[in-house]
């Protein structure tokens, strides 16, 4: 019978930081990565938790990310734009550096953008969204990926999974947050199906010949599909334009050309937009936050569920009871901590 281990959030964070430091990441990079990895486990988002550590270390070992990067703020940008040069490190450390300036400018001007260039993106976007909403601001975050998704009507990978996330601050309770890929499913979900020996739902992917498939292996060799047909395809293309071309960074096909593999974390940029609801609603009747609560209450009143509610419920359990890992997950952490990059084949 398999055994499980329960760790506090703080203990798991220390464990992950130790693994990343053992693999050569400096404290700036290791700390930022550990925070989002542990947040994934804390919120029961297994596809963005410790499962992702190996991919990050594989990218370090391949020389496609700088584990010693010290991100820097780029001076003399337009009034509403904060730009951070990630110095070819992970996006998370760059975001943490740019967040205070983004918040200050959004409060001052009503709208501000944080542009992160030359970064390796890692994990989900909701950590960035939630960090912005903690300051009473709404947020919209997006980034490309590498080309693994066929546009609607196409048969070959061209677009990325191209996630987009939005958050709205709420007083005294978790923010309204959604975060999803513009593909039917995140690539990590297909990989988890492959590892579990499970077939995919129909409509997720096509094989190398463009035929529909439910085989995870065939899907990973072929292409995923955008959600909502032509609508998801158009939104994904918009993200390529705004969070790739507009900010002077790589698009998903260019990312794949640079990496040469989908087994490494993608190298590109990220766009974070912050909005001040008070500034946008100035001079109009009603409190924007109170009006938003009325909308949320109406949604829930119909029996519907707000996005991220399950994640927030899991977070509350983790805070009070700790994070439970399987025997195999603990063994994985032990191996990574003992061997560092040598654990990565």
C-alpha cells in the first residue's frame, strides 16, 4: 500500500528551493520558481506543481535559460509601460521585480502595462494575476508558447497554447480569476494523460496527418486544437500579436525554432496589463467594486460556479492541513535534491 507525506506550505517551499539551488539556480531565480511551484501544489493544480520541476531543470541543463540571471528594469519607457529585461532567466523573477512599478503606474495613470522580454516562461498565469489584484487592480495577462496548436482548419502546429488570465479584486475574499489556454487543453494535461495511460477526450488533438486522435502519444506528435473552433483560433492569434510581435519578442513558431524541442520551457515574452477600476469609473455613478459584487452574486444565485473556486477551496485546506504528496512524488523530490541536474536525462 502506497504511503503519502504531508508537508506544510513553508516546508514544501524550502524543499523546492533547495532542489533548485542544488541545480544551480541563484536565490532570485530559485525563490521565484519555488513560489509558483508550491502555489500550484497548494491549490491542487497538479499540472503546474512539482511535476514542472523536471522541465525547468531540463531547460537549465540544455543551456536554454540562465539560472544566474538578475532581471533589470529598463529605464525611459513610455509613461504607461514598465519593461523588464529578464536577462534570459525565468519570467517569474522578472515579474516580481516589475510588479511594484506596474502597480504605481496603474494607480497613477489608470492603466499600465508590464512587458517582460527575453524570459523563459514557467507555470500558470494566475500567480501574476492574483499578485496584481492584491493591490486593488484588475489584471489581464497573456503570453505565447511554442507551436503545438493547429489553427482551425489547419493540420500542422503553428500557434501556441497561448494562455490568457484575468483577475478582478474583491474585498475580504479571493479575487475573481480565470486562467486558461486557448487550446482545448493545456499541453501538460495531455502529458499527464500519457503518463497515466489514459485516452484523451475527443476533440482535443489531431495526429501528424491531421486526423482526429484520442491517443496522447499521437497528439503530442501531431497538434492540439484551439478551443471553440475559429473563436479560440482568433484569440490565440491575437495573443501572438500582442504578447509576441507587439512587445518585440518571439512568436510561438519562432520559439520552437529556437528551442528545437517541446520538452523545454518556452522562451519568449509576457504582457501584463493592470487597470484601476476607480480611475476608469471616475465621475460615473456607483462603486465599481460593489457593482461587480452584484454581478458575481447574480451568477452564483443561478447555481453557477465562479472560476477558481475549487482552487481557492483547495488553498484553504492546504493552509490548515498542509500539502499531501504521494510516495512517488516524494521519491521524485528526493532524487532531484540528491542528484541536481544529473537527475535529468
